[in-house]
């Protein structure tokens, strides 16, 4: 399976960020398709590992923030996106993602009430 193949590739090439990103996307999709949050947790772990190898790569921050939102870890997602903005405040996508994360947090609080 793609899951197993990517896990093996990460063992052979642990610093290859493209593998981390692709694996995160596949696990995200598996979580959605199977309605199993365990895949989100695995994706979160893999993307956090990717940050160790590439600590300023925006795509990792974006993907990881997306996973955090799906896990209802809104404050962590917001913090990640604010860190991303600290690297370069001119990138509009970072601002848009931060706004979306804050809106997701607000909506979750409305649903709780």
C-alpha cells in the first residue's frame, strides 16, 4: 500500500521533505475516507518530524496547521501559522490560513454553546 511504501521510504530517506509532505497528504486523505482520526495523528507526527529537517518551509506549517484544525487543536494551528508569518509577513496565503484557523476556532466555540 502507499502507506507502507512511504513509511519505508522515510526510513531510508528520513530527511526527504517531499516524502513527509506526500505522506501527510495521504494520511490526511485516509483519515477523511475512513473517518479514522488515527491517520490525522500519524500525519501530525510525520509533519512535526519534517519541521526538524526544514524548520522554515511554509508548506509543512500549512499542512500541519490543517491537521491540527481537524484534530480541534486550534490554538496550536494558530501558533504555527503565526510562526510562519514571522518568517515572512508578505505572504498572503499565510494571512489567509491564519484567518481561516481563527474562524474555525470561533465556529467550534459556537457549536459548543
